[in-house]
C-alpha cells in the first residue's frame, strides 16, 4: 500500500511539474513575441507564469533554454520528445504510392508547421541576429531541416519518382530553398498569400521541378 501511495504521489508531482513547465513556456513565448527575446526578463516570465523566479531557473536554467523549448514545441506542435522526422505524420509521407500523393502529404505537413511557427521563427531569427548562441541554435535547426529534405529526396528516388537525370542532391536543394520558413514568410506575410495558396504553389512547383511525369 505504501508503494502504491508513493507511486501516486510521484505521478502527481510529475504531472504538476509538466504543467508548470508548460505554463512557463507559454508565458515566455507570449512575451518573446510581443516585446522581443532580448527585452524580456526572467522576472517578467515568472510573473506572467505566476511562479517564483527560482522556479523558472530550476526548470530551465536560463532564458536561452526557454527559447529553445519554445521553438521546439512550436515546430512539433506539442512537447512530446519526438523530432518531426520521428513522428507518424512524417512517416506517412513515405507510405504514398504516387509522387503527387507523397508531395501532397509533405507540403501539407510543411505548410501546417510554418503556419503555427511563423511568429516564433520571426522572433527567434531576430534574437539570433544579436546573440551568437541563438544563432548557432538557428543553424542547427537549418541543418536538421536539410536532413529532412534529404530524406524526402531519397524517398522519392527509392520509389522511382524523380525525373530522369535529376539527382537527389538537386531535389534536396530545390526543397531546401522553397520549403523554408523564409519563403513562407516572404509569400504569406510579405505578399499576403494565404497558407493554402502557398501550399498549392509549393506542390505545383516541386512537381514541375523534379518529379517524373505520370503520363
């Protein structure tokens, strides 16, 4: 009985700790977006999250660690410890039997990601312009995105979907340049496209750039 009570207590404590972590992360995200990373203080984050300053330090250690979690959660859509490439939605791309279906799934996933991360990415890139540690975080994120593009290109090649003469390196580079937060921001935020317009354009452009004709 004592063991059961201890386990229940530990479970409740872990659940409360997760709630606190999420509350701090959301408070930080709101402040980072509205007033910028550099101008936001740990004291303000603690006040917004309704926790002690010591709690923020105990959970995250420093402001950059909070920013990393804010970005990671925005990218994944939740705080589960799974990278985008390890999630079912990414794996489902490779189950498609036709190139159109494969790229429809891919461009849909990418557009959804960019839609929910637009404000967070803009804030993070602004912070990176004056903070080398954050700039390195951004470079790591770009390297991870490149690896994802390579995986998609390799998947297209394995299924025989690439046009004759098109290399996986070329397909990777095309996707790397077009399936990007910068391109999304340029067209959706800068030029007023809807996310649906971006997705439709992206699908059409990728299909015409390197996919073998189905005719």
